[in-house]
C-alpha cells in the first residue's frame, strides 16, 4: 500500500504523520489529526495550526497513537 492509498482510506479524525517533500527537496513531517482531504491534498491539524499537504509530495505516512498526557508541574 502506498502512502497516498493509506491517506485516502484512513478515517478523518485519525492522528497521523505524513512525511512530505518541500519545494527545495528537503523532507518534513506533518504530525496531527487528519481533518480533510480531496483528490490532491490532505489537511492535518498540527500544533502550529492547519497544514495542507499535497498527496503527490508525500513519501511516507502512518497512523500514530494519541499524544501522551501532559506532565504534572
């Protein structure tokens, strides 16, 4: 299964990480909740906000567990 097939089939609201290539060729990760998708893009809700990622740029993807609970101070 390709990363694109995984991202097209996984339910919205699932926590994922999608490694994708930037325009300069470097790779970066979008880690968060899968919020929407269309034929060409996914939208991931990350800690920094909503990030739109082109499916054609995705080189790896997987489902990840929920974040750990905050540590007590």
